[in-house]
């Protein structure tokens, strides 16, 4: 969204407020944006369940005061909230200062913070049409989920291979233990039987050392076809260089992969209200993905699901076309247009 806004207005001043101890503290400045850390006391989100936004603000007076001082210093034209508890003090401060609020919801099932803030918002941008049904009388527009320009560029000029042979496995910035262990168990079956198969695996930092040990246990000719990294900054390039993506079903990841147009094997995160199952459902219904329940994601089952697509090129091509149809490469521009309309009111 920041890229699209700057493309429209190169003079726009953008400040990103996020958790000071989160990955955004590193990622946002690296992207050339101003970052402001807003640390929340309490040791996790669970301590604030059951609270409304005003009561939450009362429980977090320091965060609210910092948000109020920040808005007074910046005098923003608009505040855009992307969900999560860190945005609540900023959104409450914006409301009290009369600064318009735009809310972005990336998931099909809106999170608690979004449900709190949506009635106040001048506009709510969603990734899924069905989200509007859960937000009452909020001013909802389904824009799709904004993706970076590099992702959109990965959509163009892509040659379709005769058969798929490049698999990307990723579990988000922290990785996914279930995916990591299942893949490690699946590869001794998958790799020797398919000499052209390569696996790019973004494992996250927690399991990386253990996976390196597992990799060394493979025969040398096979080992080299398992590229193992804790994370990658250029995720868009990794998606574009793949033929099949195995991952969780987070809203942003789904939007990125569909924009580029890759078939997906989805293993939705089973916790946090199982909201990722709802994220996955439209992609499965469209024929762009298959869904593998977390509890069934074992080495043999994952190997079978991957092999079923690698060994059936016509099915793989149909899924790739369906994935591309699900993509919304114009989503960032649509959100920027929505924000501009709110500012102009």
C-alpha cells in the first residue's frame, strides 16, 4: 500500500506504527519507511480478550498517551489500521482527534481489533467478500489484499513449464513447525524418485538448525536439491521461481501467491479460531488450492499431495490458471483510492 501511495503522491509522508519487538521493527525501516515502535504491556494478546476498545485504551494508558503525542506531532490526514492490538491505541487517539480512520482486514473472518474499530471507521477495506457480513453497518469495500509491486511484476511474462518441478515451502516469518517436520519426512521419498525436483524451503528460525542436520542425512546428490533458508526478503521472487507453493493460509500469503498464479497446497493454522480455514475455502472452491488439515499433515501425506500435482501436469495447469484468476493485482491501487476518497471528504 505504501508503494502504491508513493507512486500516486511521491511527497506523501508515511509513518508505520508497530510492535517494537516484532519483525516489523526490522522490515519496515529496511523498506525505507519511518517506523515508530508501540510496545504493549501484558506479555501477549490474551490478557486483553473481552475488552472493548475504550476499556483497552484505559488499560494501556502509556500506549494511548504515546499514540496521542505521535498524532499531535505528525498531524496525519488519515490513520490506516491493519488489525492487531497495537493499532487500537492509535485508532482511539485518531478518533478523539477527529482524524479519519481506514481499517484493512486481510482475513475472511475479521479479528477482534477490526470488529471493534470497524463501526468507527470512515471505510473498511477487505480481502474477502464474505467479511462484510460480519461487520454489521460498517462501510465495507472489498478491494482485495494489497501486495507489493515486486509481486505484481512476478505475474508478467511467466513461461509455463511442460511439467512442474520447483516447489516452494514456507510457513511465514516464524516458520511453521508442522510443515517443517512433515517436509523433512517427505523428502526422502520425493527427491530420489524425481531427479529434476527442487525444493526451496523457508523454514523460519526456530527449526532451522535441526533441519540442517536432517538435510545432511540425505545422500549428497539429493541433498543439493533441498535449498533451506530461515527466511527470505524477496519472497515474491521465490514465489515467481516456483511451480507449486506449500504453505499456511494467511491472507497476505494467499494474495501474493494468487497474484503470481501458482497452485497451492494449504495447511491452515488450526488455532486462533481456525480463521485460516475460512481464508483457504474460496481458493479451494475456485480450484486454485487443495487444503490439508494440520492434523493430517504428516510426511507420507504431504509427499502424496505434492506428488499428485507434480505427476499430473494438466491438473497443475488448471490449478495455476484458477490461482491467477483469484489474484487481485490492482488491490493496492484500490485501497489507495479508497484512502484518498476518505481524505477528500
